[in-house]
């Protein structure tokens, strides 16, 4: 799929993703009542010096504090002033990283001078942080939530594009008495990463370990490749207890075993899949306990 086609394909992703999350029980998302002056964002402390920032029902953004710096994991859809909101939580200098390049994870990159990401997702980030895409996202936000129009960032320029710096497996963000290691988790996108906080037994997983993972989009890897990712991640399960996904609630590490069985059932043919329809297209869906994978039946095996 060429770049311009991909732009159109993902144009509706930002706000429809919240609907998708609701329907698939990742996180119950209702039409949020609004009133003048209400913040687009909300947050809660979910672990020691770890805040989950709710991007108005679209995604989870995580802020992790060390002694000297803080790490912002993803930047959400980017329609509201995330940078200022983060300053209400921490006074420390903030490092920013994208778990992958989709618009509900990189949309707010323009609000920061530098963002880290895996180089295999640089192209996606470029598409979804363009001025054209941002303008489209804001217009959708205005249509969906008109009471928030005054709080939206309506104008950005190409001069506001951040420096995108590469990170790969083994890179460590040292926040001062707190370290998070980059773990590559290709599948949902080629350049998806997770962040492992071994000392605090936390794993921030982007879209790799949601209760429903989409593997049918353009650019997703085959199920066999995703299975390899899950198995490698599971080998490190002694280093974490909790999984912090980008959609839905905190999960225990045993959830990865359920994902592995779900993927194996697809590969073996034990699960034939039921029809799955979404704004992004048709797919097949298999489930095992809490785990669900929506996949392209022509993209199961590594070729």
C-alpha cells in the first residue's frame, strides 16, 4: 500500500479506535460527558511514580519518574496540549518515546523537541505526524467533541517537527535510580517496542499485548513472526509481573501464555477464525481465554 493510500486508510483510526476498544472489551469507552473547562486528559497513579494518562478514551499514555528525569511513553492522538498537562504531574525534564508509529501513539510528537522510536517505524511516524494529518485529526475531534474545541491545538507548522532519534533492543533510558530497557516486539508494526522496568517488575507494551491485537493491517507481520515475539518476551517473564498495555487495564504476565496459545491455534488451524469487521477492513478473529488476535488469513506463515 503506497504512502498516500495508507494516509487515507488510517485517517479514521484515531477516534474510531476508541469505539473498537469498547466493542472488543479492551477498555469500556463510553461517550464522555463534557463541560466547559474540563481537561481533555485525566490521570491516575498506577504504580510507584508511574502515571497512566487517559487520552480521553483513545489510548493510555504512561509517565514514569526517576530521580533526575521522567519518561513519557507515547504521545496520544495529539489534538490537545499534552506537553502542558505532563508539567502538572512532574517538574522533571521529560524524555519522550513512541512504542510504535500509529497515530494514537505518535500524534502528539510535535509538542516535543525530540522523540525516540525504532527506525523501522520512522515512515509511519512521518505519515501520522504530518501537518495534514494533524489538521484532519483536530477536525474530527471538533466534530466529535465540540465542547472541547477551545482546548485543541489547531495550528502546527513543519518547523515544529521533532528530531526522531533511533532506539533498538538493549537501549536503556536511565532516569536516575530507575532504568527502562527497550525490548523489540515486532508484530503489530515492524518497529514496535516495549519498555522493561526490571527493578519495579513493569512492562510497558504498546499494542503488543492488548486483549485484542490487530495483525491484519498493512505492515503487520505474519502470525508466526508475532508468535516468535511473544515467546521471546515470555522468556523474560521473570523480570516483570505486570503488563501495562496502551489500551485497556493492567494485566498479569500470565496473559502472554494465553496469547501464545491463541497464536499457535491460528497457525495449526485449530482455530479457523470467525469473521471480524471493522472500519479498517475485514479479518478473522481467534480467541483464547483473555487473548484475541484479529488477523489476515493470507498472512499467517513466514514466507
